[in-house]
C-alpha cells in the first residue's frame, strides 16, 4: 500500500468509506508494522510534547544568547491589543512560544521540522480551546496532517536547503490547514483545497536565517504560518476552489525550490541574513562564540 499523491489518498478514502485519518492508520499499520494502539500512543506523546512546548514558551523565561528572541510569546499573549480578537493573538503567541523554546534547546515536536515546529502546536491548541474539540479528534487531525506531510516529503522537500522556507513553514502551514478543515468537518476535497491555498501563499519563500540561527525570521514566520493555515482552511470550508490541484502545487514547490538561488536556501548568504543588520548580528554572535 503506497500513496504517491494526495489524490490517491482521497481515492482510497472514497473507495473504502473511510476518512483521511483512518486511511493514514491503515497506511501506518501496513507499512510501518504498527498496531492501531501503538500509532495512537505515539500520537498522544507527540501532542503532549506540543502542548508542553507551548506552555513552556508562555510561562518560562526564553531569551536566546543572540538576543534575537526575548520572551516575545509572552509579550504577544499578554498584549492588550488584539488586531482580530483574542483567538488570533493567542494562536500567534503559541507559535512564537514553540519557536522560542526550540531556539533555547527545549523539547519540541518537529512537525515537520524544528524550524517550523510552532505551527502545528499553535493550530491544535487553538482548535482545542476555541472549538472545544476532543483530544481524540486532535490525534486524528495529526494523522490528517501526516498525510499532507507524507506526500509533501515524497514530491517536494522539507529541507530549507532544498526548498527554502516554503519547504518548512510552508508545508507546516499546509499541514495545519488540513488539520483545521478536518476538525471542522470539511470534506477530503476541502482538505486538499486548503493545502493548495497554504502552499500557494508560501511559494518561493526563501530560507535566510540571520547568523544561521533558527530564530530570525523563523519564529515570526511560524506565527504568520498559523494565520496562513487558518485563512486557507477558512476559504476551503467556505467552498472556495483552488484552481491548481494540491498535488500540482506540491510539484510546483519542488520546481521553485530547484530554481531558487543557493544563496536563498539556508546558506546565510542571502535575504535577511545578508542585510546590514543581519551581518552585524552575525558578527556579534560569532564574537560571543569565539571571544
Ligand atoms: S528561514 Fe530557514 S531555518 Fe528558518 S524556519 Fe524557514 S526554512 Fe527553517
């Protein structure tokens, strides 16, 4: 049993009368030699790590040696200003929280990567709080996200050095969007539409971490990735159609990644890393490491 495209997974769902989470359970049972119980046990552990990392970033001191991250998650969470209500503010804070914990070498769940680890936890914790979904449903939502991740990994790349930040925060936003659509009762087709929207919004996003540290712009890009996930899910659930099928959008991310200059793919030589301020920060960071 092999899935090469998201369309194949949807076809399997329709043929077997299953939803995407159940299809992924079948996939894992057949290909990873795991029982259903083992799969869900693993998912519970992942969810717990995600929740703990959000909590840690919102309650503990998280200041990086470079000074680029300094308890920004708490600043956002406690801010009296709400551009679009408290839900978006809290979701933003949660994504930053995980980014800060990651930058401080705390424990996070890479979903799909460490650099993009803030998006899925922010999406899931926000869905838990705002929509009162059950924890069991969150585990199934993780499975739906994993379907997107599986196909993205096969047909594009999660590596910033290959696909830029589109491959990291872009794919995480697509996984988050799929989870939201699933949790709100969307169809398999709507899940795919949301994936297409999220990836199109991230198309060509470069990987340019300042001083080579997964801090700036990574952490705030995670926050924007959460907004991308919710907006993409919103459009899909309302029936907006993405003209380019999700699988084709994924193929396009691979092509765009290949066409991208190596300077813009995790080299530290382009984009924000190559700005005057970015270079100064890099110099300061090196003077801390090699005084
Ligand atoms: S900028 Fe690069 S290192 Fe940072 S999150 Fe994006 S892909 Fe990862």
